[in-house]
C-alpha cells in the first residue's frame, strides 16, 4: 500500500459502518402536541400570564376581572396536571452499590419494589442486597459488571432478558468523573468516562425504553447534575458528559409524548458526598471541601424519587442546586468560567471533604 493512502480497519469493518451511517439512518419524527404534560402546563401558564398583562396594561381591561379569569385557567392546571404516577414493578439501578444509587435502591425497596442492582463491587452489592432483604424483605438480584466498556449496555440487557426479568423502572445512576486538566488525563480514562456517562446511558435508555413502550408503560430516572448547566475547566470531560445527559433527557421527554405512560425524569443534584469524591481525587477542591454546598446522597435520592412520582421532566435536589444552576447559566461566560475554575481550586490541606460512606454494611446498621 502506498504511503499516501492508509487503510485503518476496525473490528466492525468499514462497510458495516457505512451501512449503519448511511443506509440505516432513517429519519422518523412523531410530533405530538396535545398532551397534558408539564411542558404544556408551563406553556399555557406563561401565555395566560402574558395575556393578562397585555389585557390590563395595553387594552386597559380592569384587573379585577382579568386576574380571576387568568387564575381560573392557571391554578387548576398547576394543581392537577400532570397527574402523579407512582412507579411499580421491578427496578434496575446502575451504580447501585454506593452513593445515590444505593440510596435510591433503599427507597424503591421501601416502596415495595424488587430490584436488580448493577455495580463493580461484589462486596458492596452484596451488602446493599443484604440490607434490603433484612429491612424490607424484597428480592434483590445483583449483577457485577463494568459498564464503562463499549458494548457493556447490550451485554447487560441480554443477560437480563435471558434471566426472564421484566424491568419496569430504569435508574441510570452509574457515572465516572475525574479532576484535572484535560490534556493531562489518560486517554483511556476519558474513553471510559464518556462511554459510561453517555453511550451506556443512552443505550440502556433505548433498550429498556423500547420494552417499556411495548409493555404500555415504565419509568426512567436519569441521574444527571447541575454541572450540565455549566462548563468547568479542571473537570471538563465530566461536565461535558452531563451537558450531554441534560440535552438528551430533555429532548427524549418530548419525543416520548406519544407514550405518556413512559415517564422520564432527570435528577439534577449539586455536589454530593459520595465515592465520586475519592475516585475523582476531589477531596481537597474548594467545591467539595469548603463551599458548604455538599449534599447527602439520601436527600438527593429522595428528591429524585419524588420527582419521578410527580412525572417531572427535571428535578433539582435542593433549592441551593437549582439556584446555583440558574445563577451560573445566566452569568456572562467570562465570569462563569472564572468562577467555575475557582471552585476546583485545591485547598492544599487547609480543608478536606468529609469521607463518604465506603461500607454499605455500616449503612445497614445505621439506617
């Protein structure tokens, strides 16, 4: 082969790749509008409010007549729509061996769900399993696997189908993060991070989401982050993956309007005291060690479950998380990026985050 032409062949093959990209890429759009979801409730509320302001200040209608009419339209919508939908059936939780995933597992078990817990640590999965069996008496299946490898989502799905388990609730909690400048991070770490946080999440959502559509309903909870609203030099790749999750989840909730019984919610926590701290080596960064904004995984999990029950498209774990996201999002980019970089400032031993729970056996004893 000549030096001016090089053919790099991958496992899948160039011809198969061409077919997938060109031939199998059929556009299928199913716009649905007249659905009583939170998007339309917000839209009607905003349009009614603007109409009331226009009527009072431009058309000079008496406010004593306009405001009751506007309230009669808005208040019932805000109070009664969308209708709550309590999750039922078998729940699959990725990242279920610790942190938010483990806490969500305890909540689902307390609500009567059997579970499939997926994680990398056999020991911690077994501890969560034992805690749930002892306290709630629910059936818990565990799958020990690393979802950061290409193809891991399909292998997990195939395994679950082979076992005959029917998943009604999917919780995509597993994620990987790292602190440091992008160019100094190992290429394999970046690949694992983007695979787990983006590709695996999308593929699990598609695989189990299609089953839910054919089953007539289901619930999907994506554990995202307020980092999806901001850039952050020093934690660039992780933030970028959460931007991806936010965009994907929001758009998916609109695409699934034709299937209103498939509920999709994304949870937006701020900094949380989980094993992410130690795995990302972020114990001595300002945001975790000295900002005072770090939340407990139990509180975050509770907010996520309640948001899923209320069919919320997006739910923040706290007012502080919501305020931080909005504040950073609205700032001029120069200020935004400067402040974001400062949050990753190392404290150099002057302050250190409290260690998260590493042992679910202790969690069981203390709960």
